[in-house]
C-alpha cells in the first residue's frame, strides 16, 4: 500500500510515533544495570561488579556466547515474584514510551528453576505485569516460554510439564540460547507435544546458525515465526519459501550489530529481506545489553540503511500481521497505524 509522501526530516518522529508490535524481546535481557544492583541489594545476592558503570562497560561482546555468559550472571538477582514483576513492568513502561501497543515477551524459566526459583514465581510475576500493562498502559502483552537449546530435550520436557499448571498464562513456546551446535531438530519431539497442546510455536534460527537451521525449524518444528532468520539471505530457495509462505522473521538489528553478525549497521540485510517480499519485523532482542529498545532499533537502522517511510509502514504493519492476536485486533492496530501516517502526510 502506497503511503502519503513524508519529508525525510520527519521520518525519525514518524518512527517514534507509529504504533508497533514487538515480537522478539527476552524479558531477562531488558534488565538494566540499575535494576540488577537494586535487586542484588534487596535479595542479598553478590554480583562480580563494583558499580553500574563497571557492569555497563562489561557489555562488550564478540559473539552470542560472550553475551550469554553475562546475561545469565545478570539473571541471578531474580529471586521473588516481585523481582519478575518489576523487571517486566520496567520493560512495559519503556515499550509504551516507544508506542509499542502489543508485546509478545520471551522468558527463560530454566535460567531460574535451575537456581531453585519456583516456576510459579516466575510466571505469576511476569503475568501480573502483563495484566497491569493492559489496564494501566493500554499495552497488550503475552508471554512465550522459551527452552534453552544448550540443554537437553528431556530438560525441555520437564520444563514444559512444570509450566503446564499455568498454561493459561503463556501463549506459546520458543527456542533460544546458544544456536551453533544445537540445531532445531534436537527439540522436534517437545515441539510436537507443544503443538498438540495448542501452543504457538517460534524458534531462533539463522542468527549465527546456517540457513539449514531455518529449514529444520520450519519443516521439523513447524514454527509459525522465525526469530532472527537473517542468514536466510544466503539461500535463495529459502528466501522464496519464506516469502511464499508468509513466514515472519523477527529481526533485531542492534543485536546483530552488537554480536558481530554484521560488521556495520549499514551492512544489515533488512532492506534485502523486505525487497524479497519477506514479512520482516524490527525488534530489540535484549535491549539492556544491545544498546537500545525498539525505537532505537528503528531510528539507528533507518539512518544507517536509508530505508523509507513506505518501508517503516511495511515493518509496522508486518509486526501486527505476524503477532498472535485475533484478526479484529490486527485491523484495529492497522487503522491506528494508517491514521498516524495520514497525519504525517497531511
């Protein structure tokens, strides 16, 4: 759909103002250093950094694993239901400020249950924040439980069983953590079980792993969305498949830059994905660690790559189309999106 012509100088304001959905956000990755120190103090947890500044300086990553090492250390301060609520609420307030109207939030229960935190504590704290966001902020938010792929499928099954008493408080399952060496097929049986349970299915694939991981996520796990997926551009046949089947990709540009997937933001392939007709979206991944929330991702990526207002509309529209909400809600959000573009084009 062609949108009204919008002057280039107004594009940053448009990117900030347009309503959008965020579909790739790890809630533990939104834990800012200030909140880490606050929780460490109130829970009596020792962390190996003397100050907020020292912790921020440690956020210099060379690849996914170097990030994950510090990510799991940060998560160690999360103990009580209040901690999980506070973490999610802090993210949701920032999301509202970025005009995110729908958030589908990943959480990693195994990171917490392995430390003796109860599944109920994790889910109830996060879910309470999602409910409060709807009433107080006007932000629709749901949870997606992720399995850690560096652990075994048996442990994923155990995690699923532990979570099922709270099945009404999460809408889907995902697959995250160290990608290379842990192909999607490792989790084919647990994903089949989740499909039987009526859960939505997503998986990280094609971030650092090869296009083959995207194929197996689609064909063996039968995912509805691919998280990241940027390596798909190396396989023309896969690109055609993703475009034809309208499989969404939840792309995270600043994360890709920070983890050295692309050497410079100018080199990012978001334009290539859009030009090939893929349903790409823009997301923040682990914003506390990767230098920005969703509007930062839009602003920096558009400045670096020269994407247009038309592509901004496409990305925001894609985010609603790719979300797990009813068609009626998607239409409502698209109408709001068109209103903002009409205002800017007037």
